[in-house]
C-alpha cells in the first residue's frame, strides 16, 4: 500500500507537464497544505477554548462533595457517572454546551464558566472563577427570607406580575430535591445560582409551553435539558474563521438543498409563530426575542419547533430597565442584545424604554428565505405578500395587539390549510 502511494505521488509531481505548469502546481499544492494546516490549528485552538466541560464537571463535583450545592442530577454526574458529557456543542467559552447521555438516554448538558483571568485549568483557579454563583443565600437565612429574596429577584427581572407568588412556589418545589418540604442551604444556593442564568429562568417560567425544551435536572448551576434533533433552522453553519473563505451564496445554496421538504418547513414555521404567541402577554409578562438568529431555533425528529437557545430571549421588564434613560447619540446606542432597539431622544440624549420592532417582524424576516424557497406555486404569491406585511410591522406590540394578532393568525392559517389533513400535519 505504501509503495503504491509513493508511486502515485511520484506520478502526480513528475508527470510530463511543462516546467511552468509544474512550478504553478507545486505552489498551489504548498499553498493548500499551508491553508489546511492553518485551519486545523485554528480549529484545535478554538475547540480547546470553547470545550471545557471537564472544568465545569470537576468544579461542580468538587462543590457537591463539599456540600455547597445540591441538585437532582448531582449523584448521576458525580457519584454514579451515569450522566456523561460527550460531544461538544459550545459556541461560547463562557457557556459550555454538550450532547450527553443520562442512563443511556440522550440529553443536552449546559454549564457556565465565568469570565475571569484565564487559568491553566488547575482546580484551584477554576474554583476561584466559579465561587461567585454560590455565595447566596448565606447560612442562617430562613425559608421565608429566601422566598422574599426570590420574589424581589423575579420582580426585578420579570416586572410586577400578579402570578409571581405562584412562580416562587414552583421554584421552591423545584429546589426541594428530596421533596421533604424543607429547603437545605445547598438546595437554596443551587437554585439561586441557576436563576441568574437567563435561559434557566425562562425555562422555569415557560415550562408549560410546547416550544420550550423540557428541563430534566440540574446540579449547582449545571442543568440538563431534552435533546433536539436539529439545533438550528439551517443544517450547514460555517465556522467564523472560515466565513471569509466560503462564499455566502454557496452556503445559502447548500442550505436550500439540505433543507427539509417544504411542508415540514411550514410545520416548523407554525411552531415558531406559536412560540411568538406564547411569549406575548403570558402569566409572567411579555418576553422579547433580542437575537432572531437561525442558530437559536431548533426542531425535533417530528419537525416540532423547539427553541434551541433561550439566552437571547429577555423579559420586556428587563429590556425596559436596561434601556430607560440610557445615554445615546443614535438609535443604535439604544439596543439590548442584537435586535431589541428603542429610539433615542436626541434632544435629551437619552434612550426611550420601548422597543420599536415586535417579535413577529423579526421572526418573519428570519423566515423569508427559509419558507419561500420551494413554496407551492399557488401559494407563493400570497405567502410572499403576508411575509412582507409581517416584516414591516413596527411600533409597540402592546399598542397594536389586534393588528399583530391578525397578521400572525393569517400567516398561520395560510400555512395550516396547505398542510392540514396530510402526513405533515
């Protein structure tokens, strides 16, 4: 085999070509080797930075062994080793995401690493970076005092809502791992740390909603959710370090080719529109999608839409609190996340608190390419008009609720009529 490869290599390099062509060929070959080496190096460096699940697990299990934290998944992760981290899915070094297994069942495991001085991975330095989340509540805090802490935290993050007391009771029940009607200090520290993770807070608040991934367990501020077959609307995503080399048109064309059949895309779309309804004026207030990216919208094997990443969804109260009175020169200075933008009062040089573009307009902009490609000919014209109307929605959703609902329902009805009573419904 080795001899055959050597002969092939010799023939390729020294085939009867002109000297000029041979030189050009050799230069191209060496250039290819250099580019490939650079890509492999960048990929390895990126992987080692993004994928530090072993640090999360070591620190969490250290806290658990010392009785600092608790959780329904701690024994499986740290003692029985039935909860294991496998394939790395992280896109941020501070937010570790892994495909894993729990008793041979596929799960997704998420864990945060606070941004501190970069360390060499030693347990001591990792402990210093992650000590903050478990500082509260302190020893001596009563359950009633902890409930007041929770109520104040939820009020600050979700706004004053009549159902906050019910949410506090839900959180207390979730924190009580052994269901003995009492709350240990470790249980309280764990749930308090988790609530500071925006995605976890939203999963608890929206746990009854169909398009929110189910929470399966937690340990300290590490939490486990149900897996999704697809964690993005599009199957092909080019790594950031290769985007300058790969034409956008090529990526778009490949994604169209790899996309599910149009009726399945319509089913995913209906689910995403239902999620927009679910987060609009719910029992715990309204929530805003502040980064309408295809990377945050997933779906399962049945093509039911599930939000793969809720970190970019924020409560309207939190967004308003962030924007209100913020100093600005232009509207771009009045932005929360990537897509939640308010207007700038240029005379006062202060941001207004109200986000101008509603969730529905952002979602429709995301869906245009995803839904229009391959749409049935008899439907395409009407679908294009409705999406265009939807994308141009502006103004506060609370002030245009009827129009908002009408556009959303018209779009859902159009899609549902086409796929209802079929294998895709």
